[in-house]
């Protein structure tokens, strides 16, 4: 048997294997094994709980203490820190403080949008719990927009998960404020059961503070 014949046989075997594999129905529609897929997630109340909990890490931590260093009520002693450059007015969009606050806020918004877009897929008879999760996601998204509008003014108003085809409109400050008010009112309604159950003596004070806070 010549080398040419061997090459033809090997090529035929490889081609046959592709044909046989290609005939298997749905072989390309497999769930990824490196991350959770929406095909297997969003089935239970615990899935919803995990997704909502994933929003909270994007809330502010000790970084809030450096905000004073970006304003006229504080001063940064280290001259080459990002906040010092902000204080001097010598910065651009790549300044680490500017970029970090922006990225963190929109990461939190993306996590909230992911919850609100998918949570109705969960099969549950506990309507109060699902409403609580929706209220948390909306309230946390509103918080991020309050911060973004305060820091940057007009910012992209994103209320759905982003994909390559989604165009994000620039939201005017008035639009952001209106959206925040809408989310706040909606969240209070959804979270009323939780507030009433756990913080009943202070419910009027909490409601007043939520409505009073504006951009």
C-alpha cells in the first residue's frame, strides 16, 4: 500500500467521523462547563437569591472615604495619588478614581439588570419573596444611578442587559433623576412587607428618607 493510498484512507476516516458527529442532534447546543448558563440557572428561589446577593459586592466600601479628597472639603497629601490630580483639575477619563467609580457603578447596574431581566423565569409560589428580590435589585440600581449622576452628570441610562446590538442612550440629568424616583417608589412598594416586618417602628422615617433623597 502506497503513501498515497494511506493518505486517502486516513482522510476518508476523518471525513466520516465529522459526518457522524455532525449528525448528532444538538451537539453544538451544549451548556458551557466553565460558567453557569441561563439554561440551567433561574429555576429556583435559591438561584434568584444568589443572583441578588451578587449585586451587593458592587456597593461602596472604604472607597467612600476618599470621595472627600476629590472635593473642596478634603485634601490629599500624597501629590501623585489619583485624588490629588482631581483636586488639581489635572485628570482625564483614565484617572484611576474616575474609571474605578464608573466601572464599579455600571457593574452593579449590570448585575441588577441581569436579575430583573431573568427573575420571572423562576418557578415560585412565594410572590412576596420574588417581589423582595425585585425591590432589592431596583433599589440598588437606583443607588448606583444617584452616584453616577452626582459624579458625572449625564450618563448612559442602561436598564437591560447589554449586548453588542444594544445601543445605550445618554440619559440627561433630569431623566436619571426621574428614573431614580420611579425605581425608589417601585422598590418601596415591593419591599414594604420586609420593612414592615423587620423595621416597623421606624417605617415612616425610612419612607420619608427614601423619598427625600434626590440627585
